[in-house]
C-alpha cells in the first residue's frame, strides 16, 4: 500500500536524500570494495494507467524507475541475488519482483523488462488465475481488476520471466496455525501453478510480507518443500553473510525520491529494520544442491 507524499514531506525527503547522498555514495563505494554491497529486492503489484489504486504505478513512472535502476545497479535474478548474498557482492544489485498477478502488467511493464533483458520474478496467487476471479480486496473496493490468465503466465515463462508462488488464496500466513493449512497455501499454490503451467516454481513470496504475516512454521514448510528461497516485504537490505534463503524486499514506491532514498541505502532504515528470525534447521540447510 502506498500513500502519496504531501508536497512538503516530499521536498523534505528530497532535501534529506540530496544532503546525505555524497556520504552514502562514499560508504557504498567502501562496501562494494569490501565485497559487501547490498542486494536489494523490490516489489511492484500493478502497472497501469487506468483504475489507479494504492498498489498501482503508471506506465510512465514505471519506465522512469526502470531507467534509473538500470543506470545505477546490476539488475539480477533472485538466484543471482541469493548467490551474491551467499558469496559476496562487489556492486549494488537490484532484483525486480511483482506480487499477486494483475493482467495489465502484461500490456506494457513486463514486455519492457523482457525487451531490456531485465530479470524478473512474478509471484502469483494461484486461485485467482485458475478461476479468473478478482482479488477480494479489489472487489470490495468496487474495482474488480482482472487477474492474469494462464495463457499470459505461460507466455511470460516462455519469455524468461520466473513465475513464483504467492499462496493459493493470498491468506495471511501469520494467522494460520495449523501445518496442514500452511502446506495447502504454500505447497498447494505451487502445485496449482506447476500442474497448470508445466514449469517448476522455485521461489515463494509471503502475502502482505510484514513481520506479523510471517511465521517460522511457514519458513520450515517452504524449505522442506524444496523452495529455493522465500521473500518478505517489510523493507530491508540483504547483505553478504545474511541468510540467503530469506530475501527481504523493499516496496517499489511510485514516488521515485522514496525509491532512490531506499536503494542508495538510507542509514536510518538500516538501523530500523529488524530481520525476521526463524530457527534454521540443520536438515534443510538451504538445499543449495537445488540451485541452478
Ligand atoms: Zn500479495
């Protein structure tokens, strides 16, 4: 969800960003030389020029952001992001992801990424694709937006976009207490997509993705089921030495100054972000054998 910054807040953030930028660039350079540059994973939901809502960004704004990202970062896949977290990173990197599965993304945004050969992982909630129903939160808003069709997802996969799992029904996994419910959402959602599309689903993104929406049990089920990695969405940097199974993601804000502020590493955000902790079990030490 996004709130539009009021003009004075936007200009305050702009002033803060530009005032602190030289110091950040210097620290980022030092980190890169030491092989500890950040690996940042950002997420979008919907790119469209009509029916804008809190999780929509316009086509023009999306292009502006992609231009800035391409000019300033290594654009990498989630597999490469995990490799850099595991082995070290000498240039700040960004991975692009999308959540949910909105039909309009296929009109303009995803073709742009494909044409520029920018890696992307597209996390889909299987029930809505299979039934064609719109998301309940959109229907409740009076804007029943179309989910992707199976044909669209098959074309995306054929064009090199990675399709990922985002549960079966977009459940809040932090609220589910039984393993069978969690398995149904996490593994069942993957099976739906794998059977329908005939491809392997290897990464998973938690719906909502804030600390309260995660659970250690869900992490274990995803790892035991053979997922290569999982993504949260509460904001946070991934640094070499962190647990590469869990990629913390940052909201791809339609306000480009906020996105720039995040991705050039705001020291205030580094301090404030608390990494979600779950007990890693020795029997699923990351399944590195499954990584390509
Ligand atoms: Zn979602």
